[in-house]
């Protein structure tokens, strides 16, 4: 199975943790469609940990918790499919899942078959209770088991970035791989994830994508990975823009019934999603990193389809910065004689025929992205 562009969807974990059940999931599926996420390109509804019974059944198969999911998981899958969406599930490479439900260790083939029978389209595969388990071997085994299952199932490897998965997850068959520990709804967590990406992006391209974890956009402290939050809307904009600019999977984690209008519009922003889903699927190139004490302003170029490109500045400082882009830093020296047209994708403002240098103000904890093309000659 080949996945052309970063997967997009919603996952139960960030907000609901173990508090999941059939009614909740079906409600979220309805909201997914009604609130416009499906039309914006989101596709997968993923049920994370805590869906199963505490033990396997007498035939050694995974079974749904009967109280939480009285009609079983195929029923959920059928409902998701009836809305034109795709069904994601969760298991773990260890003997138990992170929340201590049965894991798939030494049950990979039987579990993959069960998931296929339920109509699963994506499997998130975690890495708790892994003592003595070789992670490369475990992920390879489940990926081979999914291939044998008779159904196309996107393999989402959640191994938290140990042993540099950007170097090998693609080769063992994953379609996306977590390169970080769990996100939570704080700017510190966002900063930690953003600043740890420097060596990961070349591992990010069509077929297998670098997963920065589920978005916390719109949570405002509400839910399992919420904390008494001080996240601002600017910070959520920076999070969504960073995930989009870098072509990472977009898995929402907020309660879709509580996302406010600003965050809804943000997560459905066409310009940002277009960059995320760009067909050329090229990773971004970090051309400048200004370090002041421990914090950074990161500047990237990302080449896009149709010979367009985008320039981004992510301001991780606590103050607004006036930044100047020197075009030679991203491959357009003065002697090229070429000018560019730049569109600020958030304001829509277009700057025509720019050359050599461009100054812009980037707010604290915020960003600027310019979608650019060469001006006509
Ligand atoms: C780990 C993963 C999370 C989530 C939980 C479930 O912490 O990294 O994304 O799946 O397990 O227990």
C-alpha cells in the first residue's frame, strides 16, 4: 500500500484517554462530517488505547470491551465507512498496551487478521511493555502481518523516536512514524517537539511520514493531555502551521464538539492544508537557525509542486522579532537576476517582484509562511 500524502484524521487519545465508548465515537464521527473536517480533507477516525477487554477471548483473539462497545468494533467500522471515512485502531508491540490491555506481541498475525475482518484501515502501533523486544523486528513483524491480512491497512508506528526511526521505519514498512514522546497541551511540549526535528525531515516523504503526534489545537487544557493550559491561539496557529509546513500527519486530538470557531477555521485552513498535502511531498530545508540562549527562530524553504516554493519563519522566542530574509540563503543569489512574488498565506497579502531581501515582523510564538513563485520575466 502506498500513501501519497500525509494522513489526516482525528484520534480519541488526547482528550478522552480511557473514557471512550460507542456513543462517543459515533458522535465524533457525525461531528467530523457536520463540522466540515471531511470536506477539508480529514479522513481517519482513530480509536486509541482502552478499547479492548482486559484479556483475549478463548480463541486468543482481541475483543472489544463489551460495556464500552456493546456492538463490537466491526459495527463502529461500518458506521465510519457509511460516512465515507476510514477506520483507525490501536494496538501495541509489547505484551500489553500502554494502558495495560492485551498487546500484540507474538499475536501479530492473528491480530492483523482480526483488524482486517473488522474493516480497519489504519493501525496505530505503540511500544509499551517491550522488555527484551527488538523494536525493528516487532515493527517489521506487524507490518508483514498487515500485508498478509488481505486488507490495505495504513501502519502508524508509535515508537516515540527511539533508535532514530527516521532512519529505518520506512524500510520496515511503516507509513508514518512517531518521532517524539507524547505531546501535551503546553507551549513547552510544542517547543520540545519542534526543536527536536532537525535531523528527522529527510526521513519524511511520500510513502512514510514523520509523525509529530496528535494536534492539541483547540483543546485549551480540556482532556487527558490538557493541563491548566496557557496555550494561546497564536501558539495553536504555530503548531498547526509547523505540522503543515513540514508535511507531517494531521491527527486532531481535541473534542470536536468543543473546538471553537477560530480553531475550527485554523484546522480547515486551505492554504496550510495545501502545503501539507503538496504532491511533490518534499521535506523542508532548514536554511537558518538563529539561536539566542536556548531558543530559536527557524527559517525553512520547502519546494512545492509547479515550481512554487514556500518560505517559513517560526519564531520560538518570547518576543516579537523583525526578521530579514536574504534570498541567497535559500538559493536565489543577487546574480540570478530573478525576482519573486510572495503571498503571506495567513493574510492573503501579495508582495510582488521582491528581490534580494525581505523584512517581516513575526510575533512571539508565531510564524510567517510565504507561498512564493518566480515573477514573470
Ligand atoms: C502512548 C502513546 C500515546 C497513546 C498512549 C495510549 O503513550 O504514545 O499516543 O497512544 O500510549 O496508552
